[in-house]
C-alpha cells in the first residue's frame, strides 16, 4: 500500500519506478513485461480490466519528432488492424500536456478502443508513448488514466528511482539497466555504466537481489546474514561477477530499514600488461516484514596500462554504496 510522503495520492495506489519513469497505478495492476533500458525500452502493466503499456526511445531530429512519432504510431496501429482484417479509425486527436511536456492524445478505434498519449521529454532526451486499453471504458478506467498521468514523472534532476515489488532505491542516471529477472520467490536487477578511453576502462555496477520465504528456504542461515552470504549466496554472486575466487571480508554492520545488515567487501588487483583494480561492497540482511533475504552490492573497477598509476576512486565508490543503502527501502 502506498502511503505517500508527498501527500495527495489516494490510498490503494502503488508506485512503479523503472528506467527513469515514476508512476502510480492501482494495487491490483501488475508489472508483467519489460525490456530495454532508460534510453530505449518498454514496460507493461496489466490487470483483469486493462493494459497499460509505456514505451520510449531517444529523440532524434528535434522539431518534427513529436509529430513523426505520432505518425509512426498511427501507421503501426493501422497495419496491425489491417493484418487482422479489422477496421481502423482515429476518433480523436488533440494536443495536450503530459508532465508539462507537449503531447498528443489519440483515440484510436479498432477491435477495441486504444488511447495513446505521446510526448517529448527533452530533459531525458526521450520520446515516450503510453497506450491504455480497457475492457470497458468506465469511471474506473478514466480514474486510472488520470492517476497515471498526474503521477507520471519522466525525468528528474537527481537520481533515478527504482521502485517495484516493495523495493525502492535510488541510483545515478548514468547507470543503465543491463539485467533483470523476476522469478517465483526471487528478483534480480543489475545496473551498470562503462566508460572507456584510450588509457583506461572504468565500470561501475549495482546488483540487487532478494529471495522470498527466506525463513524456510534458508532455515539455518536467515538469521545470520554473514553466514547466509557465505553459505547460500557467495557462489552465485561470484558467478554473476565472473570472479570465481574473489574473497570477501566482513568489514562491519549497519542498520537498514530497522534490520541489521552485514557489510562485506572484496578488493582485487590483477593483470600484467594492464592493471585492473576493483572494489566490491555488499550489504546483506534479512527483512522480517517481507520475509526476504536481501543482497545489495556496488562494484567499481578500473583497468589501466601498467605505466600509469591506477586510480580507483575509492571515495566515489564508498559514497555510491552509502547513498544506495541510505535510499534503500526493503518493505
Ligand atoms: Zn519529462
Ligand atoms: Zn525490511
């Protein structure tokens, strides 16, 4: 249940933060499909009554791009209708505002009514479109659209908010989604950024994992996150990092959402012709509220030629890990 700090949002709504979009939808609507990253991608939210799909891509040629985006969507919908032997007509087309951006609203009638909002967000460099399809376009459907559009945030000055399945955290915009898996009882998200120059290669990544029904699945270890890491998670984590022998030390504890998290850290240096160095910091904890084990990690790597001094920005790494944990909500 969304109890908003900002105020003004109806109880019964939940927040979804994904790839630089932040919206609110009814509790009974679920995030079912997604692809891509913050530059180009899509996600779908569904319930028994309807489907909302949001997609976005980079802005290319500017002045015409909103109109041409509208044309592209119309052409596509027309083709789809033709393929299925359905009628197709545009019932309404008008200029509107979406999150204060110039936008178009389209009402398309084919097998069903489809409502599109297409807008251009210069701040995030994206053209986005959202399509609403409801079994019945009743008062409830109208309210869902209204709530969606009034809660929508498509750009931010600060970090991106990632919010889904009762987890919420903030991460720098420069880190893009590279992997996400949602299975029964577990979820995994990786965000990463790579900067390559002639002299060096820097990568930073964030890895978030949780495992549900933890008190049953990890009966012996869930109350001791340090042991859980060693016994139940380390192998998989090493595999994820493609570092089979990386060694983690426990360097402390910290309070997180009312839970006690264990902090682990690994440091490595390697290579002959090139020199790589790396820090990986991990926080693990058990959340009683959700009965989940969490692992949240930040990894920073740098590879440089041997004749140059390696400079892994350790402070930057620690600051990123710290602000990620400060922003993290696990229940
Ligand atoms: Zn925007
Ligand atoms: Zn918690």
